C-alpha cells in the first residue's frame, strides 16, 4: 500500500477525531503538510467548518492559503482565547508522542500553535512511527547570520548540518524569513533534554523536536487500518 493512501487513512481518522472530540463552535488548530492537506479536504467535504467549528488557527502560510481557498475563517492566534485541539503530521513520532517536525519548514508556527492548544493529535502514516527518534535529520530554524557558527557547533556536538536549499540553490526561507539547517546524526535518546539544550543556543529560532510539547494521541495509517496510540509519558 502506498504512503499517500496511508496518509489518507490517518487524515480521515483525524477528521473523525476532531468532529467527535472538539466542542461545537470551537476554533481548531491546524498544522502543515500533505497529511494535513487531506485532513482539510476531508473536513471541507463534511462541511465541518460550516456546521461545527468557528474557524481555524493556522500554523503556516501554506495552510492559511489552503484554508482560505475553502473560505474557512482563519484567526490570528492572538484573537483566540482557547484552542481545545491542535492536529498536525510529523516526520517521526515515538510511542511517547515525541516528534521530529519541520520537514515542510513550518516548525516555528507549528510549535507556537501546538503550545497554545490543550491537546495535540498527530496524524501520520506508519512509516513515521519509530521506537526512538533517530532517522530523520533534525530541522532547526536559524537566524541567517548565525549559520556558520551554528554549523560548527552542531558538528562539535556530533551532528552533520546541511543548509536547506531551494531547487535553484538559494537558501530556503521560512515564513519568518529565517533559514533551516537539517542536522543528521544527533543522538536523540533524551529528546526533551536535547530540545532544551539546542533551543538555548544563540541564533536558534526553533528546534524541530517536539518533546516538551509532545502529541497526546497519534492516529497511524497502517495497511491493516488506523491504529490509535495514546502516547505514554516518557521516563524521567
Ligand atoms: C511540516 C511538518 C509536517 O507535519 C511533516 O513534515 C509531515 O508532513 P507530511 O504530512 O507531508 O508527511 O512538520 O513542517
């Protein structure tokens, strides 16, 4: 079964989940990526924003554009008092709901909206589910002037950083005008500690580790159907 079909399964389960768990009239926090795009299409087909939700808070310009193309009201996070649930994909997720995110470059908006939400539901195909975070190079959003210094620092920490580039070779820029380094090879056996450490480095805007604010539930698209994982607290 191809990955897109598995993402579709997770996204359809995600639509069911939000319709059954988010109170009527609430605003929904919406992530970024191809799985989320299917979720949005599914919610639109079910007229969820006309019938149930007041609108959405978006994690990126790309998601805002898609939501607005469907005439879904998009609220600034500052206008919203309560966000019962945030739903998003992941590049890797472990059984504790700790994730690597930012493959699509939207990690800063994603982390802000996730932090503001009461619950985080991850929708992903089964290839993203790993016992330990390790394979996916860690996206780190950085202030451009810090790139060379941070590269050296990541290398000294055992990582192999690469500056993310556009197909024409120009550096990739985030919604906030920053650059992204994809850092392979870092040991991530204590993700919360690594997230805390790297987040404190000057020039780092956002680390694509979502361990301090991890997912509460993961809906995994598998060839056998959708697996619902209630994420367990990591050992201290
Ligand atoms: C974007 C993300 C996405 O959630 C992640 O890359 C997964 O995307 P997809 O659903 O396309 O596999 O973190 O910054």
